[in-house]
C-alpha cells in the first residue's frame, strides 16, 4: 500500500472539470442506485442532487487512488443513512407526542394490493435496506464483492451474505408471483 494513495489531491481547474464531466456521465447509475435505496424516484432524485452538491463542494477531498464512482456511491449511501436516522428521530418524536395514526402510515409503507403486478423494482422493495444496497451495487452496478464492501464500509463476507440473502428473497417474491400468474392462466383455459 502506497502512502501516496492516501494523500489528498490538489486539483487544478482542468482536473476538477474532468471530475465534473465524470459526475455527469455517472448520473444514471447514481440515480438507479438511489432509487433502489429509497424505493421512491422523487426522494432518489433529491438524494442524488444532495450527493452531487456535496461532492462538488468537496472535490479537493478526493484521494489519489480512489475510484470516483465508488466515492460517489459512498456519499449517496451515507446521505441516505443520515436521512433514515433523521426520520427515525422524527418518528420517535411523533410517537411521544401521541400522533399514532400518522406514524402508523409512515411505517406501514404498504401502498398496493396483492393483485398488483410485481416486477423487479417492487421485488427490491421487499428487501431490507442493507440487502438492497449490496444487491444494487453487486448485481446491478457490477461491482465485485470487495469493491462493494469498500463502498459500504463492511467486510466483503458481509456483502456476499447480504447479496445471497437478497437474491433468495428476490427469487421467492418473483417466483411466487409467476406461480400465481400461471395458476390464473390455467384456470382461464379450463
């Protein structure tokens, strides 16, 4: 491990412009990752915007040897965790105040009926946040387990475990839906 890889870059204008261009090219992947985390396209767009603002303000903090895309995914992950923590504090405050009805609707999150068509996006919503992050980075963004582990700041074995559990859960959700559709088709044919 080189000591130089941990020193901050002193970026000139041209290097900052190159990073800005990389950021623009990275936006679709960042949005996809954020949508997987938040399960809501509007919140995801806000999260990406917040992460981009934060990155642009802190371009001088990019370290030599750091992959820019990994740095951006980590910023999104961290900002999302911060957002969840704020919501948890607000939820606890609401519960203490006694606004039980509105807090139940926040926690419930069930917005659809069982008859709705479940696709990959909806199947992802069934996963816990830690599994969504791991599945999104490894299966959708194409990171290796070790790269995803660095982004999420957990051991690579933890990422492998989360991805494995996530894949199993996704398979169950998608398979059960496919079985239900097949049974409906057989009933119609009879």
